[in-house]
C-alpha cells in the first residue's frame, strides 16, 4: 500500500507530499492520520529549516474525499473527527517557526484551500484553479478555510468565494493575494524548491521567527506585539548566525 502522505528530508529541507493522486489528493481517514503524523514530525525536527508542501498528480488537493465520506462515515460526528485530525497538521505548520512554501499545481478546492493557506508562500501554475465549492455538496468550510481566508483576501472577497461555486484562475488568485507567484505548470515544484533553498541559504532562523511574529500577532494586543518584536530581535542578535552576518555586513560597508 502506498503511503498517502510522504516525508523526505534533505540538507535542511523537508518535503511533505500529498500522495493520493487518483483521488486528487483528497483526504480520507488514513491520509488524515498520516498528515497529522508527518507534519508534526517535520516541524519538530531540529534539522529542518524550510518545508516544501507539494502533491502528486494533476491536482494539489480536493479537500475531503466525498466518496469515501459517503461510503465509510456513518454520521456527522465522524466527519468532525476527521476534520479535527487534519487540523492537527494544519496547526503544526501554521504555528511552527519554520517557513513553508506550497507548490500547488492544478485544482485546489474545498479543504484543500485550507491546506494551501497553511503554507506561508504559495506558488501555482498558470492553469491552476482555486475555490471553495463546499456548498456544492451541502457542506460548510472546514480545515481553517473560515479562519484563514478572510485574513488572506479580505472578508468581502472571502464571502464571494464561499457563497458561489466560483473557481479563481491563477491570475485572480494572485491579484487577490491568495498566492504569491504564478509560473509555468511544469515549473511549480522547481520554483517552490528554489524559494525554500533561498531561505536555507540565508538567515533561515530569522525567516522562521519573522513568520512566527506575523502568524501569531492576532493573539496579542498592539503593545504586546511591540514587546514581542523587541524581545525577538534581541534574541536574534545574540545568535551566532546574526553575529556572523552583522560582522560581514560591517566589513562590506
């Protein structure tokens, strides 16, 4: 049996791959459990400084496997439990101090939108389509879509997406601020890896802390955020990485 979620670590880069291409990488119970385990492992390792989140096949993620839900889920409580397991992985990525870049080819829909937004930087192909589509099967947003979509694109645009069966083109997703870059379909994975390698080649600890500051600021008052910024830059200044880079900068000047 093929693992539904793959993890590979190479020279500081962790690659998490959704691996159910025959089902458009939609989540069933096995994929949900593997996702929770893999994301926690990747974000908990000391030898990981950047994460690429990608997918096998022609689509990034179609959310939950509706056919599997109909055949194996006996009640709404089962669906809730499935979502809660997947949420463990989403929180692991969002709350970590490791930057995550998504390589999202093809279609991203339903809960796949939440998986995409668990990344900090998203690259999609020119032919990519992104949407909600929950109501098409009588369901409501999950997997962080209602928590993250309005933050990413604004409340009015978020409502446009969840109240219609609209699929955004890659250009529209870029214009809305939902993704960071659009590239040729066959170059999505390569570009995502380039970005991750850029983080690793630079001050990846500082990039990770910058991500943490931005991601976590909603839980603090303005004054608390200023204090956390001050604390963080002081802690960064004391690291060997920062000391070496500051010395190199001053020598250049």
